[in-house]
C-alpha cells in the first residue's frame, strides 16, 4: 500500500468512526446515526419532490456517457449515497446465467466515489445452493481484470470525469481498498450487530452502500 492509498484509508476510517460507535455498540443515540438519518431524509424528500439535486445532475451526466446502455438508478435506497449504473450484458450458458453491471457509487458520508464491474451469477436447474457456492462466486466485483474492461473503459473514464466536474472535492477510491478494508465492532446503517457481534464489514458497506452483497468475490 503506497502513501496515497494509506492516507485514503486513514481518512475513510476516520469517517467510519464519525458516523458509527465502533467498539461501543451499546451506546445509544450516537450523533453519527442521527446525521445519517438526516442525510437520507433530505435525499429522499428531494427525490420525491423531483427537485434538481446532486443526484439528478449525476444521473443526467452519466446518461450522456453511456449511450444506448440501459441506465438504472438505485439512489432511492435508504442509505446516504447515490448509486447509478448501467446494465452491460447478459449471458446464459447451460444452467449458468450471468448479468454484468457497471456501478458508480457516490458516498454522502465522505468525499469519495468508486466504480466497479459487478457480475451477478445465478444457476437454473437441479443444483443446490451449497454446490453452487463451491462452483463459483454468486457475486463478483472487479475492474481491470474483467474480460470486458477494455470495452467499458471509455465509459468509466468519461463518467469519472463528469463526477469530478460536478463534485470537484471528491476523490476516486479503488473498490479493492473499500471491499478489502474491514472494520469490526460496529454494523453499517440498516444492519444489526446483534446478529453477529464478531462479524467484520467492509468500509464500502459502512460508507457507500450497506445493501450490497456482504461477501462478494473481489478481484482487481
């Protein structure tokens, strides 16, 4: 890890502690949780009112860069982020189905954004869930190692430039850092640590999107 990557992790860890009572899960009414709820409420209310917001500006900017690809917006999730992406392709071979998405996640808890390719696998036919998990990951996130990256790269570069034009104080953080850096002693907003007090969650789940698959296979 170089100094720039290390500094990014320090900054993100500081943000996790700002919004979550890490190591003190019994602490009630933590100020950070109230802030999270206020950010979500403001975001959702603006979407319901169809106001011109940061989210609508990002959606329109991304739409201009994605051509004929199907655009989807999951920013209505009850989490402080904007999550916008494209459906890239779908492939079915025998009992195996793969859907590929390019996702852009802009956090509202820190001045960072990220992007990655999400492969969503499903199996049809007489194969049990346990057998399925041994065969391949159900969810996989990657970028440069993905077979389609060179084709997707112009979209990634164009959208990244637009995000930083709209949000000049924001910096890109690699999905490898976000999914690879874990925090124990707290649970991301919307999850309960009572379910498993020793479970670790990634920084991505704490600051970017707690609804995403908890343990995806992660590749460069």
